[in-house]
C-alpha cells in the first residue's frame, strides 16, 4: 500500500489498485483520475521531482513512465526491469534516473535512465527480494535498498555500486526513506523496529525508542517536509510520529477499538500539512495532529471488484457491494461513504435491490439478506438450497421477494420461504413487472419464461424465445410496456409486454457478454454494461442511434443503475463507481 505524493505543488497524491494508478486531489479527494494503461496489476507509482512525469510499476516487472501534463498521459518509456513484481521505485532529484526494486531471479533491482532505460549502476548484495528503495535527493547521491534478507544496502554513485550492508533488522525490511534535506534516512521492518542512519556514510545514529513503540510490524514511513519528524504506519493498527533527532515517539494515532486485521495500517504519507494513512481494507485516513484518536476524515471505497449496485432515490444514496461481500452506502452528491456493520454475507454478493426501507441482497453463501437502511446494520439472513443468482422485489407488498436458484423460483414473504416453484430449466435472471402480476425468468435455455403472480403463488405462462444465448439480465421498463433482455451472446432485445413479441432487436454492439441493463425512470432509454468494459445507452424511440462509452471500466462493467433520466452510475472490475452525465440524442 504505497502512497506517493506530488513534490511540486503538494496538491495530488497517488496509489495503485487493480490495473490502475489513481491520482487524487489532496483537499478534495472526489477529484480523481485513473491511469489504465498497465496490462497487469499495478504495485507502485511515483511522481518525478519535476512533477512532469510519473513512473509506475506492476506485477510483471514492467515500469511505465508517462507524462502528467497531457490528458492522454503520453508514454515516455516502457521497460521490463525485473522477472517479478516491482515492489518500490524512486526518482533522482534531477528527474533523470530511476531505481526500481522487487522480486526477481538473477537480480532484485536496477537503476536506469528515464528516457532510454540504459543502466546507471548495479543493485547487488541482496540474496532475496528487495521490498523498498530510495534515492537521496541531494548530492553526493546515494541509493538505499531494504529486503526480505533483513539487510539494508547502501550504494554510492552514479554509476551506483554496492558500498556496504547494514544488519540492524532481524526480519523483513519493509520501508526505507531519506529525509528531504538528505542528512538522514530511516528504516522500518517486520521486527517492529526502526533505525535512523546518517545519509552520507550510512552509520547508525539511533534506533527508534522502545518507549511507546509499535507492537506490530512497521510497514511504511514518511518524512515531514522540514526533515525533523517522520510518520510510521503499523500492523498494530496505529500510526506514530517520531522525532528524527532522538528517535522518540511524540504522537500516536489510534483508530477506534477495531479488532479485525482490516484496520492494520499499511501505508502513510506526510505531504505539506496533511498526514494520510491507508489501511488493509483500502480506506484512507486523514490524521488530525490535534486529535490523534479521531481522524479528520475517512475516505472509504472498495479495493475488490464491485459486484452489485443499487440506488435509493428517496435518500439520494448509492449502495455498492464488492467481491469480498463488503457493502458501502455512498452519498450521491459528495461521494462520502459509510460501511454496513455487523455480520453480513460470507461470500460474493450477486445482486442488491432497494425495497422500501430495506436493502435486499443475494449472495453466493446460499442466502438472501434483508437489511434495514436506517440502522446500517446487516439484517436477517434467509437460507436457500443453493446460491441465488438474481432477485426481484415487490414494492406494493414490502415483504415479498423472488429469488432464482439452480432449479427453482423461491418466494420469500416477511423473511420466510413460503414457496419453491420448480423449473424445468436453470434460471439465470428474474424481473417483476411494475403491475406486479407478472414475473419474467430468463434461463440458460436461451428463453424467457413468464409467470402469473397471485399472492405467494406462481402459475406458468408463455415462453418467449427471444435470446440468442443464456439470459444474463431482465429489466421491465418503469411504465411496464417493455421487457429488456440481455444475453451471453452480446445481444439486447426489447419485448413488447402487451403482445410478448420482440419490438427491438439487433442491439449487438458489445463485443462480450452483457452483464447488466437498466432503464431510465422515463422508460425511454436503456443502459447496458458488458464484460468488454463498455457502456452503451440505447433509445427506444430511435433504435438505430446509440451512445457508446468505450473502456469505461477496465476488465469489465458489472453493474449499471440510473440516478435520474440523465445520470448513470456504473461499477466494475476496476473497483470503481463512476457517474456519467448523459445527453440523449
């Protein structure tokens, strides 16, 4: 969890998640930008001291250097540095040289020129993976590395050559950083210890004080701008400020009485007047020096891909669920998020819908859950025979839920299963019409099966042969006139509900499976999101015209939901929720 800062104007900070690099505004974190050009999961990103370039590394051992000035982020250099993941990298003060370290076979680090990639030294002396590195920002230049072999190595150059090993640590060295003034460097490790060294010769000045010390591995360290103090982040769920003169702890930041490992602090950044730490769950905490037991603000989000999305129009709140079954409630105006608490689902959430004052969720833990919106506390769980792949809810009868499992449609009333309607096909999708007298169920048999709803009972109706592949999602238009169907073979069809005949077909512009579809409140437009990463906006009145939003979510779009007739929210494999202002043709 490496956080990088903007050295020029101190306005931006960087971190990696999925295949993307995120650039966020320090004061207004909702202002953010994504760089999506890595083919593999990203690991670290750093601004050049000039502010004109960013270097980012990934798990394939590749470093990409790209410009920060143009919106297109033009690529300066792509270089394969190591055989395994890049774990850290740093620039020289003139923005011309880069050191990159990590996992490898024959070598664990390299120093090279940013424009040509040619070598400017050799990073030798480590027997195992290098976890961290830094470049002294003042002359004479020095490079330091810390590794899984518990060693801190010291290099002089350029060209950089091994000078000596410092063997203070007894476990992994996790992070090492030079002070901005170039006089000292600090090392921290999994042995819960830290050491301050002289930066010119690499001699030990002092270990960090054992008074009020960390009680867990220390994962990250970041200096204050004046080089007098530094911030540490630890697995003991605290951050601390240390005095750089004597190694004494001067402040400890705590984060409530959290017991779970997700509140371990893995990254930290001291930039300008702001101190930020990042937890294992991917939350960003803005620390308050005057109130160390209460962060100034917490930026919550997902760090696993998002599998379900719902919108509560009465409270202007977007709900999202990720692969790890975490549910967040987002204020649609300012993107502030709160997390659902208590014991929730134990496996991936497949679908989420709003029903009055409750959120209804289905998950791969073979259950449907009813959670009251007001309490933000996970509600009761209803066990099913197998995992529900989709759900539909009644709005007239607040207790009525329909869930589809491997061989049945399950009817749930007031938290209890009241009916299991066996099917001759494998259901994949379900939707209830606005009149709530008709249930549509899409199957692996490429068909849409219509059922008449009467109380808790279902009776078989017509079967519509409209899809070319296994049905992935069904959605009735809010006015009840249309039923949209998406399928595995990339097609979307619109059916006239009065005649059960196909009204619109040929919407086959996605290049992979369509994962989700959603109608605008006025029933005039349909949005679709696909495994191909694209969003399309379709018009019922003008079936041949469409709006294409290509590469909306790298890795695939999983969910779409309209906030109003012109605002679409989408989420996907990139762990991100995006909102789009749509001007219809």
